[in-house]
């Protein structure tokens, strides 16, 4: 083994490396939403019930959310190049299995495998960006691209899912991942140098068990609340265990010599606020995509392709805002003015969406709101991603990156579960009190439920804006980090 010098072996190829990281990140985020539009077709093809349909989404979320911290630590120990490539290869293989699934059970198993390999891939990808781009100006550009894709990718997933489902079959929403994974893996094999600690730490087994089981319980609890109820014994038990496991995890990490998640990673004030911001944005973002998809297809009569195209203005707004926020604004003013402002703007967009009704047009009721939201999310995500990983020593880059992804995943799971319950309660109450014919009452009740969920999402973002305004430091202080000895393998 040759000792690495202080010269970064990735420096001359950093922009090409960013290209392959962006391709992989886009694939992971796309897969969170691309299956949503394909679910009705898959259900008809494989013959599973509506009550089982949620497991196609939940299986991915459970594996992804519960294994992220472990995946991040493995990338720190083994080296990010090989974990990144293994994650890509495994994700691609699981996607092929899911696309060819002859039964519901195989499809759900493939989705769980996708989530597990994504838990290796996502932290490795973000930590490669973190350790490759150290110049402040270039780092801002890199995180602007990464943050934009992390937000816009979910909307692009709806667009791509609509095209593939309508023009081909639902199975191509799985097969399409090969088009992302294979070029990214080939590029990574050629461009990346595997960097690992000179002295490999041991795996913190108690930390792994408490973190993974606790995150599994939280994500499963949120999902079960949506499928059953918040007061169901299983929901209560899972959420209670998740909280107990979180407390136990903190106690364990304080005592073990080589913790899974060093508490210094989350104790930094700016970093903690950034994790909170990503989580709160996830609450609002994924639930909003879900409800807007339902409204445009069922309320406005959009086809899957039309529904996907309807999200393009939001994608454009995010892509226009996020890079500028990370490159021009963040280095000058820090995250404190940007992230809370972004949350307030996104909340305003959601308030606008509460004006939807059955007689509304897309241009009047939806378009202005999603453009406003796109600007807001662009101000939130790219600065939060950069702040959450800024100043982290190289040995902690994987777990810090995993915490970013965990925050978004747990926030998204909570948002879908919480706001789906809000939607169902509001729609049921409205329908029961309505004196209109049944079909019209049900349609009006659904729109009322969507509007109520948008109000709640706006309130959550407003609360997040106030919390992060208090948590972020008033002055932006660029951190310096010492880089531990590594070897190039």
C-alpha cells in the first residue's frame, strides 16, 4: 500500500466525478417516487389488493431508512469507491429482479433489496462530494448540483414514471435504473481512488443494533399509522420502541471508543440545524408530491404523462435556485438567512395550493404554488446539504452523509404518514357532513382533504423556519477539518 499524499488524487477529475455522483444520486431519489404512478398498473398485472399496495413503497423506505447509518460507517471503513460501486451494482440487480417480478412477494423483496443497496450508495456518494470538493467556491457549485438533484429528482421521478408506465409498462420504472447504474459504476471504477483509514476502526455492534432497529421501528411505525391508525397497538409499540432505541443509542455512543455515529457530528449547532431542516423539508415535500399527484389525476383528470409534466415548473424553479443559493449566497451570508427563508417561501406556496377545487384549472390553482415551492426548496436543500457536511473530518464523512439521508428519509416517512392521516380524517368528516350526491360528495371531500393536508404541511414548514432561525449561528464561520491518515487502495 502506498501512503496518500496531501494532494487529492481526485482533484484533476473532480468535475467528472461529480457527474457520476449526480447520476447515482438522481437514480436513488427518482426511485422514491417513480413507482408511485406505476402502482395501479403493477397492481392490475400482479393481482394484489389495494390494502397491500403500500408495501411496495414501505419495503424500500424500511430498508433504506434503517440501514443508512450502517452504510455510511461501512463506506468510511472499507473505502467509498468500492462501497459506491457495490451499491450501484446491487441496486441495478435488485431493479432487474423487481422489473421481472412474477408475483407481489418478489416485487416487495426486490424493493427491500433496492433500499438496502441505496443505504450503501447514498452516503458513499455524498461523502465523495464532501471529501473531493474542499475549495469553498467549487464546493458551493458541487453542493448546488447535488442539492438540486436531491430535491428535483423526486418530481422528475413522477415525470419519468408517467412516461414509462403509459408508453411502455410499469416494469420499465424498475428496468430504467440500469441506464443510471451501469454508466455510473463504469465511471466510478475508472475515476475514483479508494481511500480508507490507515487504521480501520471496529464496527460498533451495539450502536448498529440500536440505530438500525430504532430507525426500522420509526419508519415502520409511521407507515403503519398510515395503513392502520395512530392509536393501533402496533403503531404505538413501534414508535415507543423507536424513541427508547434512540435514547439507548445516544447512551451507547457516549461510552464506546469507536462509535457508529460520533456525537461530535450532530452536536455542532449549524450541522444539527441543517439535519432538522432536511427532515422538515422531507415531511412537506414527499407528502405534497403524493397529494398533488392524486389531485391532478383524479380531480383534474390528468394522464400519468400530463401529471409528470405538470411538475416540470417546480423542477425548473429548484434547478434555478439551488445552485445560486449554494454558490453565491451561502458563502456570503451563511445558512441562517437562507434556510428559514426557504421554508417560509415553501410554506407560502403550500398555502396557495389550499385554494384548489374541482372546477379549478392547473394554471390557476397549481402552477403558481409549485413554482413558489420550488424556489423555497431550492433555498433549503442545497445550503442544508453543504452545511450538514461542512467541516467534518474525512473519517466521519460517511456517517455525516448518512445522517443527511436519514433525516430526509425519516422526515419523508413521517410526512406521508402524518399528512395521509390528516387527509383521511378531513375527507371523511367532510363527506359525512355533506348533503350533496354521493359521487360529488366524495370528490369534494377528497379535495377538502388535500387542502387540509397542505395547510398542515405549511404549518410544519413555518415551525421549521422559526426553529432553524433560532438554531443556526448568526455569523457564518467556515470550519477547518484535519484529515486523518489514509491509504490509497
